[in-house]
């Protein structure tokens, strides 16, 4: 499979070290990051027609990825401000 776009390190390059740290110390963040990764990979498979789906299914998956990204960003900003 080709390179998967929209990984967390691509989306938040300024937070790469914090992402790695939080994955090991914050169970909630680790679950969010894992779910984001799973949804993102699923979307990539759908977009590349490895697993073709109806447009509405893909749109809903993209919405879920966006919501997860927003939650992850909130945690990153909160932890950046307290560091």
C-alpha cells in the first residue's frame, strides 16, 4: 500500500515529541491517537479503492477523523500550555 496521508505527525509536525510522550503517559490520548490512526487508515483504503464504499460512508468517516483531530489538538494544546 502507498504512503498514508494525514498521519498525526503530518497534521501536527510541531507536536511530534508531545504526541509520542502523551501516547506513553496519557491513556485517553493514546486511545484517541489509536482511533485516529485506525480511521485514517480506513479512509485511505477507501479513497484508493482498496475497500470501495459509497460516498456517504466516506464522508462520514472523514467527519469522524476531523472530530478526532479536533479532540487530539485540544489535548495537545492543553498539554503544551502546562509544559
